[in-house]
C-alpha cells in the first residue's frame, strides 16, 4: 500500500471513530437525554436543555483547536491525533456509564455536560490534524480528493452512530431501551478506540511539517499569535465559510429527528432511517466534490453548495411536511448532497489558506470558531423558532438563508487555493 494511501486511510478511519463518538451524543440528545437527565422539566424545556448540553461540545471545540493547534504546529500532527482520539473515546465510554437524574439528581446532568465538554475539546483538535496529514502528504492536483476522504469519515461516523442507535431502539422494548439499551452505543466506543489507536500509531509524520522543522529548527513563538498576525483575514473568511455548511448539516441530521417525530408524525425509527440513507449517499458524494474542486477550484464548488442551501431551505421543510417516507428521505438526502458541495473541498481549501508553521492552528481555528455559533446553536435556535410559531418551520428556513448569505460572501472574498504550493505558503 502506498504511503499516501495508508495515511489517508488512517485519517479516514480515525475521523470516522471520533465523529461516531460526537454524533452519538447528538442523536441521544434529540431522542433520549431530555427524558433521562432533565425529567423535572416539561417536554419542550427538556428538549431545549438537552440541545443546550449538545451545544456545550461546540463551544469547547475552539479551545481544543487552539490548544492542539499550538502543539500540532510545534511538535507535529501525529501525536495530537493520538491524544484527541483517546480523549474522545474515553469520554464517550464514560457517558455510557453515567447515572440518570432519577438515580443521582443534579450530579447526573452536571457530569453529562462535563463529558460533553471533553468530547468537544478533543474533536476541536482532531479535525485539523487529520486533514493536514492527508493534505501534506501529497502535491497540488489531488489535495481536494485526498482531504475529502477525511471529510467522508464524518457521514460514516454519523451512519454508524445512527445505525447502532436505531438497532438498539428497534430490537428492545421502549422500557428496556430507555433503561439500559441507550448505553450500549456509547460503551462499544471503547472497542473503536482500540482500532483507531492501532492505525494512527503506525502512520509517519507529515513530510511537509518535517521539512519545515528542518529548515527552521529554532524555537518559534506561539503559532496562534503568528497566525493572527499574518492571516487574520483568512481566519475570518474560513470561519464565515463554515456558517451555512455547519448550521445546515445539524438542522438536517439532528434537528430533523425532533421535527420529524414531533411535528410531522414520523416514528423515531423512520427519522433515523432517513438519516441513515442520506449519510450513505453523502459518503459517495463528498469525494466527488473533492475531485471537482481539484479540477475547477475550491471556491466555485463551495459556492454551489452555499447557494444550494439558500434555495433548498424552504423546500426541505415542505418535503418533510408531506408526511411520506419518500419525502423525508428525499429531504435529508438532497440536503446532504448539497452539504457535500461545501464539505468536499473544505478540508483542502482551509488548509491551503495558511502557511506550514501555523497551518494546524489556522485550519483548526477557522473551522472551529464557527462551530458554536453555527452548528452548536442551530438545533437550539431552530427549536426556539419552532416554538414561537407553534410548529411552523418558515423561520428556521429563513435562518438557514441568512447563514447561506454569510458563507456566500466569505467564499466570494477568499482566494483560490487549489494550485497553491504548500511549501511556499
């Protein structure tokens, strides 16, 4: 197996495992946690509280991006990837062991929030390292395609998390599932952790980073300070580029579980099945958009996706509201294809905006700063907007159009990077 192929495969598998951990929490927050950890609240307040704990992970992600970005730029990409994987896996396993509110009172949701913070901190540092290992192992012309495989680990992680959750909820009675069945998907995360560690420990350090260290071996200042001094515009533009992508993704994969079951009358299993089908399709489309970005540029492909969000925001809810399984599957699948147009070129695009010495910090910070404002708050904002209009989804669609506007402006103002030499950045 060629070196580049081995590195990309390791990044893909490791990212899949980490996002399995992260998405598992999202699925549980939509369907389970409100009933188990916030039992004293009415259903709406419990859902809001559950989504609020979900958002905690997103607010931790920029911190993880800064810390792991700093050490990733100073010490190397590989060691940070091993550390973040362990952090995510152990936190997920611990969630599966938590007592519920009925068993431990307020300490139960407090522990849940703490472990969610650890998850977010870990995934905040993981993405940048995994992406750079793929991007920095190959030359211009294939970076979009190679890095898109790291991105493809996200729908596979979502696919696994949703599939395991759906399996447990379908083979167990509701009482058994709510009693202990929901814990199983979290507990098996420890097995995935072992697989991921084995693979990542057998990958060599990025050659671009190694060459940069040899050329300037003396100690450098704080990478994040150098980043903000040299590339403040690109940090802001990459942050803005994420708004539509991140918010749209969590609306159509997490919030839809609540909307479809409580507003459109679908069962929990039907909603999960729609996300499963959409995630499987997205696994195939992300690399295709990565290839396209190698051919015509990152910006045009990314803009196709951002404009697609604005155009599809209202039809998405119209399709779900048809209350047919075909409409629900079509809405989620089409939404994830549109999302792929942004997510496919994103990893290479963000990496190419920054120099080698600050690339881990730059890619991580630009990517993660948008997470709490876009993805983390999206289910919470959508739930609140839905309550204000007594179940009418048009304000949520308008919210997505606004997010798309920010992304379109940001990508339009960014430079084209698909032929940019990494060594000269």
